[in-house]
């Protein structure tokens, strides 16, 4: 058994050891703490209570009954567990163990949970504020590294197509320094980042703060570490904790942003797409046959 596995079991055994001494409502919350770790990180006491079928006072009381000073202290313990960084192989092994031989339905059920998070009213309100920020910026910068780097490139390409100047901050290491020079006052940053707090994320947040650039964070676990440094947090799950990270929900969110931003300035978006079509036609005459929209 690895040290990381022991750390993960230590939290669960701590909760389970205290379970019999708790009142029925507190037991329900305690089991929620074990089974829904990411939900505990992403939601307020009132939201946890609603999902677990109890009161927010019971949520806080349960955290204290388990030996934590507060719900925040319990979250810190959960975050430490979730950022234990199991290897990619370990994540895949755990994912495969839960598929039950039906990978398609297993993955669909995970993405359905992400879509459920997108439908949350509080998420919708935060989404609209994010669109305000992105639409009002002189330039946008989309940050993501690793698998998120591909999505940062995609979001940047699509934002540019609808007439919104956007750069992709999709490289890591010292190569990121060159791209950070693009970030200046009047801009906005859309960041996809996850715990642990990588050096690139920390530096970008500090750089953005120096230039008074608002940062929108898409994450399932980093929010508690950087809450004071970002303008908005869009808490979106990426699958089960310590399992294969799944980005389908994030892609849905990005494409919703593309459509919402185009709707904010429809004519400018359509004009930009017309220009794209004409440029394609100049490069390859076959594209000209597709034409541009009919103007009134």
C-alpha cells in the first residue's frame, strides 16, 4: 500500500470511526463527506445540506463532531487528500474498476453530473458575470496546460473567429513568460487549472493582479486555494476524485461561452465569420462556393 493510499484512508477512517457516536442526521452528512468529496469542496454549507437532506447547521456541527475546527478545516483536509497526485496509471486503474464492463454508460453518467452542475442556478448567475467580463475586455487570454492546453487553443481560436482578439496561454515552463507579456490592463484571463497550485498558475495570478486583469477560474478543486485572487470561479467537476479526469463538461462550458459571446455582439461576430470565409476563399477557391451570409 502506497503512502498516498494510506493518507486517503486516514481521512475516511477518521470519519467512519466517529460514525456510531453521531446522530442520524449527522451520520448522513458524514457519509456525504466521504462519498461526495468534490461536492464538499465546491459547495457552501447550505448547498451541502440541501444535497444531503439536512440543515446547514447540521453540516457545520458534523464537521466539528468529526474533530475539525470548522467546515473550512474539513475542506482543507479533503483538498490535501484530493491533491495527493496519484499517478495517471493509478487513476486509470480506479476508473476501469468502476466501469462494471460498460465504459460507455459509466462515462456518460460522469458527464451527466457535470451537466447537472452547469444547470445549477448559482452557476448560471456566475456564468453571466463571466460573459460580462470576457465581452468587455480589450483582449482575452485563455490559460491551460496539459490536456487543458488543447482546450485553451480551441477556445482562443473560436473567440478570435467571432471577432474577439484572444491569445492562448497554453505552454508551460519558461516558454509561458513570453506569452505573459501579452497580458495587460483592460484584458481578461480565462483560466482552466486544477490542484496542486502549479508555479505557472501562481505566476499568472500575480502578473494579472499587477495589471488589474480579472481572472475567471474553471476548476473542480483549486478554488479554495486562490479564491482571493480570481474574479469568478466556475466550479465544474471533471469526474470522480482520484480517477481519470474527464473534460467533456469543460468543453460544453467553453462552447456555451462562444455562443453567449457571439450573442452579445451578433453583427460583429457574423462580420468576422464572413471575413473568415472570404479569406478561406482567397486561399482556396473551393471555399468560395460555400459563400458568406446573405446581407439584407
